[in-house]
């Protein structure tokens, strides 16, 4: 059974939580260098950007159309990407 858009977006929830937690100072980063934190945030930004690009390539492809889904379903993911990118810029 193919995943749904909702299931794909749910798979990104951990990345959203990590990015928001690092920004808020509530994510455990003790003992990490700033470059390591930035790399961790970047990996999660990359993960979210990849999820938001999911789309079927043709009518036989059962890949969920996350890219074409309503923006309202993707709000937290898009916001986390912007937050992560800003965090990295501000802490580089």
C-alpha cells in the first residue's frame, strides 16, 4: 500500500521538532561543536525539502503528491526549513 501525503508529512515531524528545538535552545546539543549542530540542522532541512518535493512522475506512479498538496498541509514543514536555514546562517 502506498503512503499518503499525510504519512509522508508525518515522517518529517521529527525533523521539524529537531529544527525548532535547536532554535529554541531546548534540543540537547551539549558537547557538540557549532559546526556539528549546523550539520545536524542542515541534514534535517534537506530531509524536509526532499519530502516536500515528492510527486508522482506519471499516472502509474503511486508516489504521494506532497509537492502538489495544499500549502496549508505543509506550513510547519516550510516554516521549519526557513527556521533551519536562518539558524545556520546566524550561527556560521
